[in-house]
C-alpha cells in the first residue's frame, strides 16, 4: 500500500468513483487535479500496489495558505475508502498521513466535521486523538446532508434494509409520499398525486405474479431464455444417482443448485466426483426438493441490472477473498473481512465459516489455521454471492453491446420491468457469455453510484422524472 499525492486525471477519476460510492459530492476531474497542485490543498490517495488501484483518498486544507489563519490551523476534508478493499486500517493511515504532511507545512492543529450519525467515522477520529468541540455550523444542502432537509424519518423508515431504504430515500427526494408497510420485509407504499404503488425493495406491482413464478424456478427460466436464443450451459434436473453420475461423466464438472432459492443457499460449485455429487445434491435438497445440475463454465460472474428494458448497471461479482499479512491465521482474516463487509452493507454481507467455506479452502490445500504470506490473496468461497461476503465491481462503462443486448432480450422474454441477470463471461468487453439465472428483485443499493434507484422511481412515477431532488417535502409514516 502506498500513500502519495493525487496525480493526473486517472487518479482524479478514481477519487470521484470513491466519492460516489460513499454518497459524497463529486467534482470535475480537472478541478481535483488543479487543487492537488495548489499549495493550499494537500490531496492524497492510497494505492493498492497489488491491484494498481486507488482505494482511498483524503484532502487537507492549509488554513495558513488559504485564509492567512493566525492560529495556523488546518482542516480535514473528503476522507473516503473503498469499502470493497480487504486492506485494513486505510482510513487511519490516510488521516495520519495528511496530518503529518500538514504539520511539516507549519500547521498546528487539524479540525474536521462529520455527520452526527456516522458512528464508524466518529469512532475512528476519536481513536486517532480528535476531540469533540461545541461549535455550531450552518451548512448548505448537498447530497450528503440532503435527508436532513426532508423532514424527520420515522422509526420504521430507519429500520429499512439498504435495498428498501435506497428506494424510500429517492422517493422522498422527489416529494413522493412514503409509507412503510412493513420495515422488516421492506414493503413500502409510494404515492404521488392520484397514483399509488406498493414495492418490496426493487419489486413492484408492475412485475406480474407469472413473471415472478418464472424466475422462481431456475429450470423454467433456463427453458424460456434458451428458446429465445440465449446461450445457457448444458444442464438437467437431478433424477437418479445413476443418471446424475452419467451427466457428470459427460460434462466433467458440475454446479449443483436448488431449483428454487436465492442468496446462494445450497449451491455447490466444482463437483467432479460421484461422492461429491451425492453430497451436493443432498445439500441442495435441504433447500428445495427439486435440484438443477449444470455444467460448470469458466469465467467471471457478471450481474446486469435492467430497468424498463434498458441496461442501467453492470458489475462483476467476485467471491469473498482475504489478503494475508504474514502474521494472522486464515480464520482471523475471514473474521476481520466479514466484519468489514457487514459494516459496509448494513449487515447484509458476511462470510460464514461453514462447510462450503471449509471445502473451498481444502480445494486449494488450505485451512483456517494457515498463515498467508504478506499480500497473498485467497478466495474463501466458490461463489460470488454478495450475502456470503462477495464483492461487486462496477463495469457498466465497459459492457460489451452483445452482453447488454442479451440482458435486455431476457427482460423482454421473462416480461420483467426490473431484473438482475447473471452471466458467466470470459471478458466483460467481449461478446461471449452463458446465461445463469434471473432475479426479479435485484439489490439496487449494490450498484451505486449507477442511478439504479433513480431509474426505478422513474419507472414507477414517470411524472416525477427530472424533478429537482428535494423540490417538496414528502409525507412519511
């Protein structure tokens, strides 16, 4: 890990991606580059040398240079860390680095402001030696503090999971009434003028029960998209042990999954022998009596979100991975990474230490007590499911037109106004793929900063399309 000054436009664009990911205000890349060259600013980035990627940023303002401050103060601005990074301590390292650099430049103290409810950031700053001071500030409205201008949130609204909350927040910004029907289930009633729509996260009344039933059974989904000309991996329903073994011998390696289910439950990837096949089928049947066998295909796991039969976001999903430091056990690294994923997703993503995880470790000759070398990466799950610690990496701008066309075609075939489609691909910039499955309730919050919630509310309430955010207060109950 290297902490260095922000360089050219590539650095600035990477910083803006971090800002957008954190819900912060972005800036023109040229402005960021110019500020980095201005002695009033101290703009640093953290680069993961193993991935050649910018994974953190911080800005300091030198008050001596900026406003001729007689107290020689400085302020901390715009701390952002990639929540997908497995590197611990990034925030602390960036704050320490900018503080040290400002001290070298003659600054005697450092101040900052933080949202009152940002408990993790407050804990970090207090750990680093910052003290709270009784100062009243009036701030202009921006995307960070905008919810404070929309009126108080109900307890039910605050209890929503991230996937329902992102919809409720976008609706409130437009003056659409939001009533929480059931916070735990994520059910909302949205109203604007004479129009009312009930949603459950990204599922709404616009999606028919028939379309939901098609997606519910992976075997039906396969048949419908294959009949429409989309490429699917060879597969069949599990029947007898003999027939299943014969299919394994034919294709060489299998993915075994429940025909119905979500969040990766009961799925086994990489079955190559008969005994393993029997165990995988039993594991899948614990979740659904019907089991699907598919040939395992190599490639990255691609999720494409389609809203109104248009591609809105695309992301590559990768399995939960830990990075060694030469000291800690694999089990400790998994626990630490699981805590970070839980903190970044509101508890939605954790890495379970179950038989599936242990099997993934055994397949590469590793165990929980092993110590990885410094910088050594190890995938601890075989699937890229976000609920089991997987990470998601935006590739919307790089998506090949053929992949976008396949996703839109699937949305029309399955009659889904909102959907997330999973593909296995050798290259996001190439046309090749195999279709894996469809999700009628994709997690829109997973794809920020792409405008998934905005496009979803556009679909539900087209009359509010293009309205200034926060143009009118929203009723909440």
